[in-house]
């Protein structure tokens, strides 16, 4: 009785502040603004009408802080009266300069996330921050991601991602929230993302929340840029490798935005300029993104993407004089992604919710429904039908979520259902031989809950639980997630995370091959197990003002089951496509970053990763082909009047490989002569390898430079640029070629990129 009386008295001694957030220039409401009480963790997110309410405040003077990307942080003093509601209107002043798809912000997004979320292992890069990073031919999002901590690039020829010791197929890559399976073109030399269509990217290197599932290592979110200016705007870029065009604008008084973009390479013509070889190859990409607000609380958006690689050649025309069959030299290759997705969201505000209604729906929230389809295909034809390989993956899924907000909790409840259609066919039409024919139709269902809890001014705790189930294997699992941040002071925090992760789609690409030319995907079924992993992360983050940060994170990943492609599988036997492998990885990431602000002409980062990955197959313990112990990247951008200078220096220790220690002649039995000999009258030689991946390639180093000059002509911006990759022509080893026919045997190193200059021009209007 006494306790209830005390609680009642305390409730009568508190007050409420409520109001709305508007643009100081136009008076329009601003949804999504963060409104908090200075010096506390009490705060909410303004709803789609810009409204907010914070209850349980002690009487007296408080300072409200309002933040929104593109606006200066605004503070407003309010007097709280017990048993009363103080009404306020917070007016935000714009502080961002919009340049096409790029924006300079008063406060970096990372600083906002530092204060509002545990944000373990998360790095965000805006289009403006990536603008000055030196280019290989043209800007590429994935090559920027490779320079971030925790990410290891196998070599110069691949934009694939190996994150904290994980395999390249363990990354969940999302385009506006919709999955894309292989966002790379042939060999991984370029990614599928069209640079002017990209607004920002967010990389989560581990311990990510429960709303993300189906992958073991990381999450990469790539969000489309939205053109807020009315009328027609866009950009065009011409480089030595490709041409890109992007158009966009706003309509219906700013209620809607649209953007379309396309890119087409002419790699075949470029090769003719620098070599006598032929390369009848090109790729193309097209993307569209649009959004429309039907009402201030209801918004619809969609994204469409299609990209294709095409290579049709006759190897005999390359000078292969040994070919006697006119069709024997033909080589046909096709590869491509198609993604389509739509999202409908509705926001609401119920500031007076109480009891069970407040627990379930909060004081405000957002309901979201998504639907998408992702299609990936690989087609390979060797020798005019002598051998064909076809792999098709179709991933159709629907999902939804309810996110609620109160002063202490942000809760998200969600579900996702995916229907997979996977086919893998290997045959020889010329001989009528069927080598492999697999068709899979699994259904995956998931439910999850995330809860971001602000118990006091010192702690941010995010808990989550994800439940997954897969048909065809009668498999189900629960994956708990936990991350936390403890504020030592307003600029220094300790962080940690632990979680379990599952993966049921797998690539057949071998990790010991330095370039992923082809990817073939299969799903877990009655004979292919589901992979799993546990993440353990601990770190610290220190901010120096609002534009500089230092972050250190240690990590340990333990794999319960990994799948490694079996190069000697029997086409007539199901279940031997993979070897079951155990493993772990551990290490430390360091990030030092200077953000781009109006007060600093220099921006960039220094990232360092120490990582060790190991795998165990039966009794064999070995390092996977992507294992790299030390990796450092120094990236800098300088803005001087109309010039933009960029530089990147990278240094890394070598990756493992299996050394060749000898060569033998393989003899076969000839029943005609009843003797062992060599087939076809010529010797059949076979290399003898040493212990698996026991040798290491030498260290690599590379300096890249970039400079652009901006001109303003009749309302348009013209920016020619010059980039130089490997500026001092370092001889970085790609692989070794052995020749045991010579005495003594020889080993020749094949290098990665030589000194490669490239130039182009970007026009924005």
C-alpha cells in the first residue's frame, strides 16, 4: 500500500512535453527528427507529422535537442510543470549543401548512431565521403567498402568481400533493403552498383541485429540516392571503361521522387587499345528508384535493377593453333542479377497511449510491408555444347515489421517468408551426357523481435531473438542477439555484442581459387546442412568533438558448420557437393576517421585489421585462401577551392597458397598393347602439391592517386578527373606459375595491377 502511494505521488510530480518539429524556412513538418532531453537518454523520434511527446519529466527547466540529417542541431529551453503538458514547436534550420546525390552534414551520421544505438561493428559512408577515393576506371562502391576495417580484399582483381575471416558468400548484401546475390561482374573486377544512384552505404561487420538473417558474416546496406530538387537533374560520366547516365527529380510538390540510371562498358575496345589480344566482353546495368508520399503518414517506394555480363568468343581466334575442331574453341558466358522490390510504410502517433496499448504500440511507430524478388543466373557453354553449366536462383519473399517508440524502448516485431527456386544443370548436349541435374524449392520462414532499451543515461542495450525454419530439411533454430554500449562520458563508450547466426544458401565457388569467375548456388536440404556461427565482439569508441573518432574492436567467430566445395564430387551422388568444415577466426579492427565538415578541408580514415582464420576438415587444420593477417589502408581526401585530391595507400601481408613441390608423369593402362604408357603419345604430367595453404604470397603495397577539377558552366558542373592505380608500379604477386620441364625447375610470378592511369569526366546538372 505504501509503495503504490509513493508511485502515485511520483507520477503526480512529473510532466509532459509535446509538440512538433518543422522546417524553419517552409514551416513544413519534419518526420524522423530525433528529439531528446539534454543530459539524459529520454527521447523519441518524431512521427510522420513531425509530432513528438516525452513523458515522465521532473518539473523544472529542461533543454530539448532536435536533430535531423541535413539540419543543424537545435536546442530549445522548456519549463516542465507537474501534472501538465508543455507545448512547443521546434524549428530546424537547414545546414546541408545538396550537390546531386551528395550531401554535407552538420553532424556525421556516425555521431548520431554513436549517441542513439550500440552500433557495434558498423561503419557508414556517404556518397560525398567516397567521392575522392581513387578509382580503377570509374567509381565503385565495393572497392570503397574493401578499404574499411574488418574487410579483406583477396587481390586487385576482385571486389568480393571477406569480412573478419568469413567466406565471400557469407555477406547479406541489400539494395534498398532487397537482397542481391552476386553484386559483381565477371571475375569480381567491378560491382553492379551504379555510382550516381548510390546515396549511402552501411556496413555491419558482425553482431548485427535480429532483423537481419540468412548470412554468417556481415550485412552491407546500399541505399539509393533520392533527388529532392524539382525539375530534371542528373549526371553523366564517361571514363575509359564505361559510360554512365543518371536522371532524377522531385514531383507533386516534393511528395514524390524518382531516379533512373544506366551504365554500359566497352572493355572489349579498351583491351584492343592496350593489347593485341581480343576480349569480346561487356556488361551493363540499369536501375530505377522512386518514392511517393500518398499522405504525410503513408509512403510507397520501389526499386528495380537489372545487370548482365556477356562474353561470346572463339578461343581458337586467340591464336590457339592446336584447335582442330572449329567449334572446339567457342566460349559462351552469361551472368546477371535482376532485383525488384516495393515497400509500403505507415507512421502513427499515439502520445496518450497507456498500459497494454503503450506496451504493444508505443507512443508512436511505423508499420512496414515489403515484397521483393531477386533473380540470379549463371550460364557457361564450353566448346559449342561440349560442356554446359547452368545455375538459376530465384528468391521471392514478403516481409513486414512494426516498430514502436517510447521514451525508454524502440521495439521492432517482424516476419519474413521466402520461396526459393534453385536449379543447377551440368550436361554435354554434344554427347547426350547428363552430369548433374538438381532442382530445389525450399521455403524459409522467419520471425524476429528487436528491442533497443535506454535504461539510463549510461547504457544502451539492444536485445533480439530470431526464429528461422526451412522446409526440405525439417530444420528450425533460434538465434539470440545481444549488443550493448556503456557511456564512460559523452564522448567515450565501451561496446560489446554476442549472437548466433545461420545460413542456408551456399555458393559452390572454391575459396582457394584467387578469382571468383563463376558462382553456383545451392540451398540446404536433406543432405546439405545449414551453416552456423557465433560472434563475440568487445570494443571501445572515442569521439573528439563531432568530426573525429577512434574505434577499436576485438572479435572472435566460431563456426559450428561450414561448407567447402568438393572439387571431386561424383555427379551421380547427392550430398558430396560440400565438405563439412569447422573453423574460427579472431582478430582486432582499428578505425581512425576524420569526417568531412565545413570546417575541415581534409577527410578520410585509417583502417587496420589483424585477423587470423583457420578451418578444420577431419584431422586437417589449414588457413583458408582469403586469410590475411595484417591489412592497413590509409585514405585521404583534400578539398581545395575547385580541386579535389584523393589518395589511398594499402599494405597487407600475403594470403596462403599450396606450394608446388614436384611433378610426376601419369601413366595409364593401354589394353591394346597390354602395357602401361602415356595417353595419346604425349606425356601426361601432374603437379605434386605440398601441405594445403602452407605457403604465403609476399606482402603487397599500393599507392593510388586521384585529382579532379570542377568547372561551372551555365548551371552545370563539369569535373574532369585523372586517377592512377599503383602509382609507383609495385610488383604485387597475384599467383605463381611453375615449370618443372626446365632444370632446375622455375617459378614465375604473375603480378596484380601494374601502373594503370585512367581518366574521365563527370557532368552534373
